[in-house]
C-alpha cells in the first residue's frame, strides 16, 4: 500500500491537518494516511504542549472518525524517549517492507529539514510530500530547495499543492483561551471534546 504519514503534536488537531491529508490522498493516490501525534518531539519544548498525549490521541481519533482511509498511529506516543522522524520511519520500513511511505510536511519544514536529527537517514525511508500554495513564486523557491536536497541527499521530494487554510494550533489555543469563535476551524466533535474537558480555556 501507499501510506501517508502525518506527524505533529496536534495540540489541537484542526481542519488544516485534515485538508492536507485529503489532498495528499487525492493527488498521490494514497491508500491510507496515518495521523501520528508526537509524544516527545526533539524540536519543541514539552512545556509548550498543553494537552496530554491521551487527550491529543483522543482529539485525533474524533477528527478522523469519518474518514475510512485515515487512522491514528500511536507509535511515538507510546515511546518514552525522544521521537525522531528518522527512527520512526526506519521502524516502519522494517515492520512493513511491503508498503511505500510518504512523509507529509509543510513548506516551512522543507527549508528547515536539514536541521532535523539524521535527516540523511530519513530520506531513504520515504517520499517527502511538501505542501505549498498554488502560486508561481512559492513553486519556484521550493523547487530550488528540492533540487538542492535531491542533489545532496538523493531525496525523493514531491510538491503537494494544497489550498491555504489560515489556521494553526498555536492560534487556535489562543482563540480558545480568549473565548473566541473557532467554529469552522476544527471538527465539531473535537471542539465539543475540548469544551467538555475544559482544554485550553483556563
């Protein structure tokens, strides 16, 4: 199968994540997308992660419940040590050698990916799908970065054209704390869970 990997803290998950996964499925004919919340990311201060691993897993489960080809992958949540993308993908490649993996990232990550731990070991495990907005300048700038990474690492990187969804988890946390309307920015089931459990609102 062709499997997309959507990693992130998902604190909280929102419609931008779902849109990115939907376009990846559509444009690259993926059989599944695995949403993989990160329990202990190497690049973020855990004090900035507001909800617990269990709460984030539950929110992802609620968000993807209506999508038959989306699933929750809790591999990194179950790990006690720092989760690095290259280790996770090497594990998946060893466990599922019959599948081809597509690692889905945003445009910003494409330009910071060389700062990731052992990125030279990540590239052989998967095809990178880098999301971008459909404008000529973005495509040209990202194309140059892709050519550099391909030449330097032999990476297989494809551009993923997605609509602009002007929302981020950080901004959603602020809006929820300030009691602003976030309707339409995340699935209703996730929002109900947040209100019911008083997440981000204190």
